[in-house]
C-alpha cells in the first residue's frame, strides 16, 4: 500500500517569480488522463492562473501566473489530489540544447551533401577543365564551412582525447573528415581531376545520425541525487520562547524547537516533544501503515506529519539528516554505475589505434613503392574513410533506438544509455514489496449508498493517510458532501459535521465498532466496515512465472504482511529492511558474483536502485526513485516485465551482429583500399552501404516478443 508521497513543502514564490517561471508541484496520486483533464480544467478557472500543464510521466504540475502556492494547493486539495510544491531551481529542467544542436548540424550536413552530390553528377558526366574546376570550387564553398560547423562534435571530442595523449573513436573520424576535405581542396586548387567533398559530407552526415541516436538514449537520464535535493524542506517553523519564526533550514541548530504543521515534512532529525504524533515514514522504511509515536520518540527528516501539528527538538540538521545521508548513498551508487563501460566504448579502445596504424602503413607503403606522396595520401585517406567507424558507431545506437521504441510501445520508458546492455547481464532480481508488487486498495461494501460514499470522500480527501488516498480514488466519480468542521484525530481518523450530525471515518474501535480496520459512521447509525486489502499488482504472478532468473523481495514492511505476500507468490521475502539493509543485500549479492536487477518505487529504495547493476521503477514511484531507475514501467501491469529482459538480450545479440557486419565489411573493403582500387568517394559509398546494412539489421528488434 503506497503511503503519502514525501514531497517537499517549499517557500511560495513571489508574484514576480511566478510571472517569470512556472511554479512546480508534485502530484504523486495522479494516474490517468482523466486526472490530467480534471486538474487542468479546474485550475484554469482559478483567479491569477495564466496556464496549467500536467505531466503524467513525471507526476508534475506547472502553473504560471500571479497566483500563490497556497491557493493552488487549496484548489488541488478540494479536488482530492495530494500536491507538494517543488523547488524548481533544484531540478534540472533545462532544454535539450545538445540534442537540438546535433539535429541542426545533421540537417545542415545532409542538405549540403545532397547539393554537392548534384554538382558531382556533372563532373561524373564528363565535365572537364574550367567547367570541372568551377563545380569543384562551388562544392568547396559549400562543403568547407559545413564540415567546419557540422563536424564540431567529433573535432571537440578528438581534441579532448589528444590533449591528454590518448585515442578515442572520434580521432580517426576527425582525421578522415579533415583529410578528405583538405585533400579535395588541394586537388581543386591544383585543377585535379577528382575532389571528394561529397565523401567528407556524407561521412559527417552518417556519423551525426549515429551520434544523435546515441544522445537520444542518454537524454532521459536524470540524477536521483539531484531529485532528492528538490525534495528537501527549505524553511522551518522555529519556536523562540512562545513566538514561531519562519527561518531557513540552514539556520536550524541542534537543540532548536521546531513546529511541524499537519501534512508537512519534518525538516530535521529530532526528538518528539508532543504527547503523540502520527507519522508517515514509508520513504525510509517502506512500511505502508502510519506510525504512532509518543513523547521522546525519534523523528527523522523527511517523515510526513499526517495528524495534528507537532513539536520536536532538533538532534541533527543540515548534512547530518537522514535525507542528506540517503542522498549521499545514492550519489555514491550513481557514480559507481556511471563507471560502466559501454560495448561500443570497449570496441573503440581497440579499433581506433588499429585504424591509424593501418592508414599509416598504407601511406608509407605507397610512398616507398611509387614515390608519389599525393597518390599515397589519397590511398591513406581512402583507407581512413573505408575503415571509418560509421557502422561501428551506429552498431549500438541503432539497436538501442529500435529497442527503446519497442519497449515504449509495450509500456516501458528506457532512461539510461547503457541500461539495456546491463539488463542483458542480469543474473538475479530483487523486488521491493509495498507500491511495487502490492498496491493500496479499497473494497467498498455493496450496501454502501451514494450519500455514504459522498460523506466518506469529503472526510477522506481532508487526510494525507494512504488509506484515505485510496478511498478517494475508489469513489472518484462521487461528488463530496458538504461536511463542516473537519478535523483529524491523531491515530484514530477524521471527523466532522454533516447536516448537524457527527460523521467519522477511521479505525473501528474509535467508531465503537467490533472490527479493527477502516470504517465509516454517520450519526448514531452502526459503523459501516470498509475493507482495505493489500492487493498484488496486476501481472505480477504472470511475470514471476515467466522470469527465468532467481527472484526475492526485500521490504521495509512488517513481518506479517511480508509473510502473507511470501505465501501468495511463493517467493523469499525479507521484512523490516531499512534503506541501508537493502543496499547491504545488493552488495552481498554483488560480492557473490551476481548482477542484480532492483525493482522498487519508494525513497527507501532509491539507494538500492542506484547501486544495482540495473533498475526498474513503476510510474507510481516517487520522483527520485524514477530518476534512479534505468527503466520506468508506464502502465499498471507487470505482466510484460519478462519482455524487458528479452529485448535487452536481443539488443546485445543484434549489437554483436552489427559489429560482425562491420568486421566483414572491413575484411572485404580494406584490402581493396590498400591495393589502391578505392578512391575516397568509392570508400564513402562503401561506408554508407555498411551503415545502411547495420540500420536494417537493427530493425529486426521489432520482431522480438
């Protein structure tokens, strides 16, 4: 059962800020297009709102206009949606300038390539002397500036490698482009018969296709550690004597007395001073039920106060809080994952030196044999172009792009560039329980009337308790009743006045009922029991039956519900696990040689998700957890989870096939180039054919089931 989302409560921006940029809110409970339409329609009518946009995949609301955060939050609460302001400055929402630049350079290179090829047709058709030289000069005017502009990504990466005295794949690419363009310009100025500007441009164009496809697979990756900073509280209510002061969290000191309002997150670790408190600490433990605390109990930063306002004495602030320590764990884990070397990069370590050596041998051999430096240089350029790693550069991105498209159509969003390669290597799967394998559910009694549903909804939408959230969703089509004087009784439930009678939604004993679960009581009528079973997510049984790898569950939930799940699914379940325990279990498995796939949804899973060899999170997961994951499941069902592993394995297989195609091509074409039978233009055409073959082979991904 998913508990309330531990999003942050931040300072409301000023009117000037809201006019300049959109205010951002986390909407953890939205789940469909109907939610989007409902929110956007209602908020559009709020005075001061200029525009409203809901992003379902990010579960985020953007609002522009001179309207306060409090008004937006009140409107969303009236609609029955949880909402928490986000610190927009802490989130990286920058436009994809790199992708846009690559796309622009690719378009320029493609347009120039087509025009220069048209001019080349005239030369191939027999243009000679002054006419030929004129066409070559026009081609030079088009090609030289375009190469200088469009090939910059390769030049910059090559220079960065050469500055530290190493080679990468961009060094032979840059050398081939520069030599092809430079030699063509020399031939043009010397009235030579041949110029190869079209070769330089086609080389640049095809390589930019591969670079852009590779970038697209990387662009969705976000840092979960940065997301955690966006979830931090930025202000706190510090009690000085009898006066409450709103201060920055950075100003809190150990020993300060802090007031935490209802629905707010705790800004610092501390000791509870109030007599009682009801806390949602699911982001730390995964425990679905709210926790009752008494005076003297420990409270941790990030927990949500879901009952009456409480007082605490700070015992840890700033970098020492639980949330900061979790962010540090996540950042360490992310850095370890980012050290993974992609298949194409491993190939480049061998390929780049070999290409340079081969071209150098060709140049030296032909100079020695003929003494004609010009001819030897043309052959060396042809060798560089024909061995240019265009097919190699497309081998992985082309397959990855096809795989990402295949998975997206099945309801999976791939977010990390090397995710599929790592998924193909997975040997063990670890699941979280609450919110991942199980979901909150409310079973409404058949005898429940529409009037009772409307009263229940009115009471439930005033609470942040996870059962209240589930009840609101269960009666989504029912209009809330006009219940007044609503208040939450810590650890018991919610009560109010409806048509002069007291109405209560809460625990059975509080309602004077003979059941212990959730119930509704209107006036003096007998309490109506509302079943709240924890249900297994759709498709989980099918997925576990189809997966061919050992699986286990590590959860922060209590032993009783964990044991019930173990019996239901016939799977090993480890209960009472904190974030550090989950991370330790993954480290144990890694030490035993296992490559672990972690599947989870809560902040308590974030460190484990980031540390795992590969990670998957459902769309209902918190922002930081989705950021730590490699793949996000966009639909409710887990039935197609085995498809992810099948596609990942097919990605590895097809990538290796593409490398084999590139190798066979080089095996045939390189001797021809070394023998002097391939001009730079013929080499460029051969390179293009190999690239197209790789692209066509990659489309076989669509056949994977």
